[in-house]
C-alpha cells in the first residue's frame, strides 16, 4: 500500500475533533478506501472511462467531466461571489 493512501486511511480512523478533512486521491487509491459511514466520496470520471469501483459508501456523488458546462457569456461575478443577482447562468 502506498504511503499516501496509508496516511489517508489512518486519518479516517483518528478522531477529528469536529474538523472536516478533504483528500484528493487517484482512482486506484479511492477504490481501496474503507466504507465508513463518516466518509463521503465525490468520484469524477472522464466520459470515456467506466465508473470507479466506489460503491458501498453511504455518501457518494458521481460526476463525469461532461457534466461540467461553462457559461457562453462572460461572468462578471466570477471573482466576487455574492455580488451578483441570483442568475444560474452566472454561477
């Protein structure tokens, strides 16, 4: 097991005193994570690849790169969140 994956798994089992943690892992490592009820996974996959084998997590969000759509017009609020009207095309 790679050191990075081992460190992440160790962190999942340590009490976090109410502080949330986030880790970015490659597919092969994410597929080896223990299915703990306190772990949430966001799996982002390229459209030409099969879904990652991360079933079994209570909190799982699957996205594919094709799900990301950029606005066709310039976003004047891009660098100033909260300063624009509620326009879904701008956010």
